[in-house]
C-alpha cells in the first residue's frame, strides 16, 4: 500500500507492505527513492512488515529548507507512529544510514536494531564537505544531470557497471525527476550531520554493517577500521559489490539481513 502523510508540514510518500508481523524501516540513499528497495524486499516481505519512505527532498516527498538527518529521523518517527508501529529495526543505505543512526539516537525506545548498508557514523571530512559544495554549485547552475551521470554509476563496483547498465539507467531516470532544491537541501543536511561514533559505541541493540569490497566511497581499509572500531557489531563484507550491495549481491544480502532481523526480534 502506498500513501501520503503530512509530517512537519511536508507531504511524505510512504510504502507499507509485507506481513503484519515485526516491522523494519528501509531508508534509501542520496539521489534514490524508496523504489530502490523493490528488488530486495521479496527476501524479507513474507516475514516482516516493511515501511519505506521517500526521504525529504527526494521522490514525491516535500522538502525543508535544510533536510538534516535528524529532521528526516523525526519524519520517520511520525510515519511509524501513524502506522501504529511502536518499534522496528531501522536499515539505511548510505545517506539513509545517516538518518537511521539519527533515528536510533533520537528514539532509542523505538529502535529494535540498526542495519547500515554502506554507511558510517562519521561526520563529513573537510574534503567531503567541499565535494558537496561543488555538487550544490553544479545543481544551482542547472547541471544536476551531470551530478547524476557521475554519481549513479559510481555506486556500483567498476566490474558491475556493464552488467547493471539497465538498473543504472533506471536509477538515473528516477534521479532526474528530483526537485533540485530538495537535493541541495539534502546535501546541506549531510554536510551538517554530527559525528555519531560515541553514540554507536554505546548502542546496545543488534547492529549490522554491510560493506562492499569494491566500494568507491567507503574503501575496504575504511570498512575494516569501522568493523574494528565497533567489535559488538556484526559485519557482512561483500566481495563483488560496490556501494549498492543489496542490488549487486541481493541473495547474499537478503539472507544475511533476514537472519539479522529475526535475531533483532529474538526469533
């Protein structure tokens, strides 16, 4: 079932599917919509209720002046409350992982577990903030197509770009309809996000990291360091994936996430 709610004065596009059993919220990444999970959810929809949203600034949802990850977390809480869900596992891809972390930090009593797909608790480095400023300048200059043409293929391992050419084209077409001002607001929000390392060190719920060995945004060395930094976390390292492991190796990721969800609910 797809519908809209109003949260903080914005229309928010929601997908509510799966069984009426334990819930999981899946949050998409930068330049994506909730449809990015379409091919993944069959792995879990028979056992879990799945809530997805177009995050503020993306897809059919509205945008704030700055879409901070904490603001997006508050929006997700509104969606869950209106759906009658008091707690869930929250999973997020890349930018969605920043929002998932913000949700867990703001609403610990509503968080059953946390799954970070190709995401980190780190704040932006100065170099990363400069890169976001360059993207904002391009978008303001009417060159969002240039940002998309580079960004979407780079989410896949170089060896997978040809194999996923149709998916890349599909994701690029979806990204092309985003409101440019909403995307700028999300870039600014990611620039402003706080470091969540201290929070994650004390996080006492189930935690799963998913990394790709061919990721062009999070290097294998950085992924290893993160796994070492949080020894209480479970870690799945995908040998043949870039930044989109749930698309590039869906069977492996689906099986691991399904087991993690059951573990999070004591199953």
